[in-house]
C-alpha cells in the first residue's frame, strides 16, 4: 500500500476538496491510502467522505511566517509516520517550508499542485501585499523542493511556477468529474423545480463559494437589470462563504430579494443543475472551475467571464464574456427555457475529463510513471 498525504486548505467546502474526494471512489484505497494534513481537522472529520472512508487526518497549528521552528517540528513528526507521497494542493505561494522538509526527509514523491490563478482577498491593499509575497516565493521556488509539479490548467501552471520550471515540463491534471452523476434527467428537473417553487421560471444558476474570486455581486447587479426586461427570470445560488450576508443585503438593495434564492452548500449539486436554464460564472480568476465542468455535463449553456481558462469548454456550450455589466444584462435578458439538453458523456471521455481517466493519471503520478 502507498500512503498518500494530501496537504489541504482549512476551508473544507471548496474545489480542492471536491477534486480529492471525487477521486477517492476511483482509486483503490487498499492500494493508495489517502490521508489529510490540514489546519482544520475537526471540520474535515464532519464530512460525509470521512464517514465513508475513515481516512487518517493530521492537524497542525503553526505557519511558516509566524513560527517556522514550530512548523518544522510539527511536520517532521507527522512525516515521520512514513508516507510514500505528500501531495500539496495550493492556490498561491505563502512559503514552501513543508516541501523543503519533505525533500530533506527523502519522501519518495513530493508533489506541488496549482489549483488557481489569483488571490482570493477582497481588500485591495492586503491582496497587493499577498501578491508581492507570492511573486517573491515564486522566484525562489525550484526543483530542490519537489519531485513533481502539477497544475489543473495551463494558466494555473503559469501562475504558480516561473518560466524555467514550465520549460522543463509540468503535469496538467484536469479537474475531471463523474459524468454519469451529472447527466440530464427530465423527470428529475420537473420534480426539483416544483419543489423549489420555480416552475415556469427561467432559472439563472451559480455554484461556488461566496467570495471575492467568484464575483457574485456582479451577477446580482446584471441580473437585477435584466429582470426589468424579462420578468420571468429567477436567480439560484448554491454555496456558502464569508460574503453571503453582504450578497443578501445587495439583493435587498437591488429590489430582487424575492427573485433570488441562496440555497447554501449542497451535497448533491447535480439536482439543482437540472433545475437551471443557464449557468453563470463571472469569476475574477479561476484555475479550472469544476462547477463549469459539472454544468456542461448536465447539458447547460454556460456564461463565463473571459478571465476563466478556455480549457474548461469541453462541449462548445461555454460562452466567454468580458466583465462588462451591460453585455451580461443583454445575455441574461435574452435567456430562454432550456428544453433541449444534450448528453455530453462522449465529449468528456474524448477530452480525458472522465473520472476513470483522471484516476488512472493520478495513480501513475503516485507511482512515478506519469
């Protein structure tokens, strides 16, 4: 058995965890045992995935910028338990002491995996400071700190690794999905729309954390103006996050509170995608958004900001738009009921975005044969 330690962020309900959890059903846990290293172990043990797999969870308290000696002591103890792989999932550089320790301890595979192309911080001054730190660490990072470099997309790779490392080659690991799970089902669509009380509505949908990156305030403002021209529009959000209260307040201010539903985080997002007619993602930046992949698998037309990588368009149903409010207003006002949803399984298979193909790539990475 290979022991794989995933280092993950403290916020549990995000794309990184979805990426890992999605793969667990497609990788034999008797041969590749997943463990987790996180600053939020308690919340991780409350997930349905923990109840199903009972994977080991290791917590740590210190950070490199605050107490590097304390972090070194914690990580050395944890890695001393004997791991074949440490898989470090990151969005931007805040240090690489853990990678350094893993290489010093001769962990066979030390994998760094880029999942984003920006910094999710709404305060501009704080974001500039974090960006300066990211760029400084990016220039210092080299192959003495890892055995393998990965990214969810080409832009994510360029964001995390300097040019010299990219020229030597990195592994692109697309955010695959379970296509069968998200396949369109007409009978389920009707049932869910009746349950939500939105029968007869044209449903604009969005899934993701309520945060600076996802830019839901832009969607609310465009929707409010579009609804004045098309009174049949309804806006459905799935997710949770630190900006939720502010978004609710904005909906109230815009006079659309009765036309917007904030559903919270959902364990079965595929059901709500069935109820939608158009999927929108006006993000300020992305790595490779799983939400857009899931929406396409459900046969949805997607309106996505032009700051999102074109790699996410698997089906030809994704339209990339600049973040110009009036342009989005025009598109939303012209939305129509989605009555002819296509099955897209074959396109995902051909593009290598099926979970089966992705699971095989990941095990080859862990075996050193990718």
